[in-house]
C-alpha cells in the first residue's frame, strides 16, 4: 500500500483498491484519481504523514470551522475521554454568530453533572496547546443522537441538543 496526504486529505493506493463502484461509469467518481500513473483513492479522512507514519485526525466532514480555523474533533475527544474518567465525550461545532462555529465539548451519560469548562479548557490546552482547539463551551446531556453502529451523530447533536442546551443556559460558555 502507498499513502500520501494532499491538502490534509489521506490518499491511498495499492492492489487492494476497488476498480470503481458498481453501476457507475469509469471516471464518473472523483474519489479515484490518477497521478503519475498510479490510481489513488481520496478517502474522507484528514491526516498527517510524518516519517512514514500516518496519523488519522478524523473525517473531513466533521471538521469544525471556528474563527476561520479548521479544528478536528478527534484529538480533542481523545484527550477529554481520558480526563473524563468513563463519561463519554463528543466534540461538535455549534453555530455561533461571532466564531462561525463554537468548539463545544458534550459530556454524556446517565445523570450528567454540570460541565467543568475550566477543567476541560485546561486539560485540552495542556495536551494540545492553547488555540482554537480549546473548547469555548461545554454541555452535559443524559443522551445523544446516534447513527450507524453506535456512533454519535455529530450533525444532529450540534443542531439540536448542544445548541438548545447552550441557549437554555444548561451548559457553560467561556467569555468571548
């Protein structure tokens, strides 16, 4: 297999790639590209490649754009999942007139407690550095919408639950 990164997107090549999608004419799908005589699959994943090691940051369709900066929720969730000791964590972008999207930590599980936004911000800044990836808001919910095999439906969560909780004041928001 071969791996490369193009504008933050993971591309893969090799003999295991499909020749296309059933029922589609060759060349109709822009997921497969030809470069230097090699056929590549443009995956939906964002990543980095350093010294031959691939690090997948998350899906490109989950990127949060806050203050004009792209933030991947995956690394933030990994840090907060360790810190939250058993409480499940999702990070979503909630629409915000000032920032475009507000990086919001959503803690969920039975009987959620009020979120500790100062603690959340501190642990993320310590692990990932201060900057746009540090959540500016946090909410605690007893349940979250799911899709597929038990994965959090980030879009539905950002649209409905997290946004509504912040609007009601059930969450915590860092002063802008």
